C-alpha cells in the first residue's frame, strides 16, 4: 500500500492502524475510525452480530456495509457461534493482519477476552511487529478465585502490551497495580460524539414528541436512557420522581430502553399516566429521543455483592455525552465513572439514595435560569472535549508517544 500524506504538520506519512473490537460492528461507532483516519490509514475489523440482541433489537440491524473513503471495514464471523464477544475469536483475522501489515494495533477488548489474545498473537507473529495498544473498561478488582486469576492476567497483560487506554480511573488503578507505568496508560473514553448529530430540539419538536408518547403538554419530562436493570437505578428514579410529584405534579418520567425490570415497572405504575416506557431505538435515533427530555438522569448504583453475581460500577455512561450535546441538562449518581464524565459535584447525588436524588432534582427545578445555564455549560464542554476529533487526537498522540524499537515513530508538533 502506498502511504498518503497527512494534513497534520510534522507527520510525513500516515502509518497503518488496525482497529478491532465488537463496538465497531455498530456502524455509527465507526465515526471513531473516520476521526482516526486524520492520523492513520485505518482498517476496522469487527465480529458479526448474528444472534446478538442490542437493547432488545436484532444486533445485525446496527451494522451497515457501505464503502467509506476514510477507512476499510471487515466483518468477520465469530467462533464459537454460541458464545459472547469476549469468549470468541474472529475467523479470517490472520488473513486480514497479513494483508494489512499494520504499524499500530488498537484492540478494544478486555485483557481476559479471547479476542485480545488472538489480536496480540497475530501482532506478535508479524515480521515487523506493530505497536500493540488495547482498551479496557474493567474498573473493579474481583474477589475470590476469579480475582486471583484476573490479577495474574493483568500482570501478563502489563508485560505484553505497549500501552493501555482505560475508560475510567478504576481501570487505571487496576493497570498500575499490575505493574504498568503511568506513561503507558491513557485515561479517556472509548467513543466520542458528533455535535452536529446531536442538535438541540425545538419547542415544536418537543411538543410533537410529547404528543406521540402520551405526555401532558405542560409536563417537565425527566428522562433515562439505557438498560432497564437494577444496577442502572431505574427503580430508584421512579420512586424519586413519584415523591417529587407531591410538590411538582408536572414532573413526568420517560424510560427509554428495555430490560428485565420492564415488567416490574409496568406493574408499579399501573394506570399512572406520568411514566412511560419508550420502545428501544437504533443508536442513530437516540439523540432525537433524549433531545426531547427536559432533564436526564443516570442513577446507576454499584453492585458489590458477589453472591448476587459479578460486581459492577458504572464504567462511563456514553449516553451522558449524547444528552449534554443535545443541550439537555444531566444529573448523575456517584457510581463509578459518572462523576468523572460530568465533572461537576453540583449535579451528583449519592448512589442509591432516593431522597437525595429527589432533592437534587427539586433543587434544579426551582432554579430554571440555573438549569438553562447548566445545560449550556455542559453542551459547550462536551463539544470541546468529547468530539470525535478531540478523542482521536488523544489516541493518536498517545500511541505515537509509546516507546518501542519495533517501528519508527511519527514526530508530533505540540
């Protein structure tokens, strides 16, 4: 392949990057590849979504073939077929590696996933070994035997990677405890967002949306978007809004998504008209839905009891970025990475505390000018920090900075 000139001064030619992970089986997420193409020639490899549900919908509907002028794309079949993304490998992946001969590899899978180790092995087999970088969300140390196994895997990961991008401070602590030096860790999100694809909804659009979904014309719509499961705090949000309505009867609740609590929620609100469960939509349709909220809340709460299943805390919450870009003010719990994303203690409440959530919503409802200023500030900050271009530049500068004798490094101007 002939390398093309980049528009960035100081980089004489674009090196080849292989980007892989199941995230990019969803076509809208490949906007990251478009942004990275400013710095690299990009090949994206992703597993097929056959038999996989995404927010209650056939996952294959999230993919589109199409030809992009910015990157090449390969959809590869998972093997074994009856397992999840992290317990399968990609058929034909070695052939793509050999044909592309990347100088950089970015594998977005957890350190314990089969795909991570398949990607690392294929990179290692190349004659001119590429710089190998991986991404991880995992933000909590696991207890018991599983924790001991994972600690061993993390230590091996630290010894076999050139660099790690972590999605939150918890993941950063895990990788540092495994022996990875701070200079080989970048903390940032996995995906950015496009401000142009998240316009502010007009009053006419909001009125039409409310009419379609059965909300009253004078409603102040408090919204949630995500999986309807206990860890996401949706029952806490329902209870908080129910109590809030004693003082603010105009408060109504919109729950966009699907999950195991859907039946419980429908049973709870029964004949109540102030709460609606909205049907799941495709990724590209989310901004139009959440942009009609008056306030968005992500009330996630930690799952720290191993007896109830895997322990968990919120690892990022990408929907926060989408809502803020739509100029919808956002509140969130103290769970996991939510405070890191929102970067404002005045919009955070203690996870799992219903009265604290009710009080925080009430506080902002009483300060309409302040709520409008909050929405404007969150929108501006998100557009500046979390655009696809800003995120891609952080990735590129990090990968170019990694010390390795395996390949020449482009020089960067500050």
